[in-house]
C-alpha cells in the first residue's frame, strides 16, 4: 500500500476528507492529492501523521503499528467539538454530536460523584 493509499484509508476512518485533513494539518487544501505522484516534505508528512494520530513510519509503510510510541501520554477530550466526527464511515449530524457530548458529560459527572 502506498503512502497516498494509507493516508486516504486513515482519513476516511477518522472522518476526514483529504481536503479537510490537509487544512487541519495546516497544509494547502489539495496538497495531499500531490502525494500520488511525489513524496511530501518530512515536516508535512509529520503534520498529517499528527492529525491522524499515527507514526510517520506507518504512513510510509515501514511499520504495521499505527503508533510506534505509547499513547499513554496522549489525552483526547471527548467534549471537544472536533473529537466526534464520524461513526462506521458515516458522518454524524451536529445535533447528534451534541447529544453524544451531553451523554459523555453525564457519564463524567456520575463518575466524579462516585469518587467523592
């Protein structure tokens, strides 16, 4: 699988179009499409890997594991508006995203009450 193919597959899994992925990584909108024909600069590859939460080695096909480093130091805020983007390859409506965030807030609140 090529760098471009791995990037496409992961972006779909994460709920991003290639255009949105590029923008989120701070790149030009269509820059990832160029990866079909040419190798990106190392810093651009790293930016995309960071957004996708994978190693650059995985994108390049040099590793089979998504991340070669431990995820224990990474924290994702489930209440962040950007966290819940898609489920099972289908986009989630803004209304449903807010319902999921409300449920997450409820669960967190219940756990915090249980610790007191």
